[in-house]
C-alpha cells in the first residue's frame, strides 16, 4: 500500500481523548486526518468536546486536499502494537471513504462517513467573553486538559503540563503554549441554574485581624 502520511503519536493520542467511544453517529467513532492547503490536521470530536491539532511543516506523501477517518478500534490496536520508543505512526492506503488502509501494522477500513465541519464549530478569536458562569461537565474539561497535555509538548515544564482556559460566549476553549492545538468544550444546555452556588471571600476572625 502507498504511504498516505506519517503522524506524530502526540497528535493521534490527543485526538483520541475527544473521539466518541460509542455513538450512533459512527463517523465520530474515529479520528479525522485532513490535509488542506499544505497543512495536516488531526481532529477528534464526540459532539460535546472537540480537539484540533494542526501540524504545520509535517509532510504528507499524498498531495492535494484530502480527508480520512481512522476507525477508533483499529487505531488503538495499532498504537498498542508499536514499539515503546515509537513517536510516529504510518498510515497507508488511499485517503477515501471506506477504503482499505493500514494503520501501523493493523489492517482496517477507513470510516465510510462524513466528519462534521470542525472549522464551523471552532469559535472565532474575537468572540465575546462569557459574562455569566457556564455549566460545564467536569469530565469533558478533564478530557480537554488531557488532550492538550498530550499534544502540546511545549506546554510541559518541571511542574508538568499547563493550559489556558478561555470562557467565551457559548463555549469554552482550552489551549496550550504552542498555538497549534486546542480543545473546544460545549456547556451544558437547558439546565436550571437557579440554585447556582455563589461564594464570598471568608472574613478573618476579629482577633486575627487585630494581630
């Protein structure tokens, strides 16, 4: 099989954090690899969280603009089969829906479906900041942090990985330091927040103030 492209494992593993494990929308149970205008993107999305990793300068052996959805089960098996020292994985075959492909050492079929338009879901940089607190599923936020920590090696320091949280109107975006990867987390909808917990700065005891 012809080589489609080679992908860094950090991008693939980051996208898996956001991919759907099980969904009737079968095209979400996988990782999108897209080559557009000379730039590779790796995307995972389950409808509630999305990760996008851009790989500028990472060459594709298949020229032109193309998309392929790597099936999640076979992709995970391929990652497990790699040597511990590996830092990339090869994708071979034809970048088209339902075609026979090779993910590392694992034979598979590309998902025969259309991945959502991830560019449309990505919020604009100039979107207004959220004025009110947003209700967010903490599990999704953890997955967003995990994806950025996996992808953004630049963001790793002696204290571990770190990230930036941007609360925008209608969505939350998590970024790292390199600027090429981000996670988008959708807030919970139609939830009653009348009992939203508020806090106040605790006061010191009178004698402690005097001291």
